[in-house]
């Protein structure tokens, strides 16, 4: 599903767009890539925050340690 989006870039966006298209990349391709990169970055930030929260959770760490201990007994020699 293709959708046309229009926006009015400010000076910062114009400069960023100039950098992203300096090598001949089409504006639409540069904008698509920037959107995908931004979404990926946000997802990584959310995962990092979740991992940090879990690492700070003493109950979760204790449960993980118990699971590792239990798994150790199942390991093949």
C-alpha cells in the first residue's frame, strides 16, 4: 500500500536532506531510509530500557539464577 506524504522541511531538515542526498540518492529513498532507521532506533531504545529494567529487578535476576542452576543439572556430560 503506497501513500504519498508531503512535509515542509525546516532549515535543519533541509540540511539533513542535503547530506542524505549528496551522493545522488533520491529524496524519497533518503526519507524512507531515515524513517526506517528512526523506527529501528526507537525499537532498540525500548529493548535497551526493558533490559536495563530487568537487570535492575532483583526478583527477576534471582529467578534467572534459579533457572540456570536447574538447567545445569540437565546438561550432558
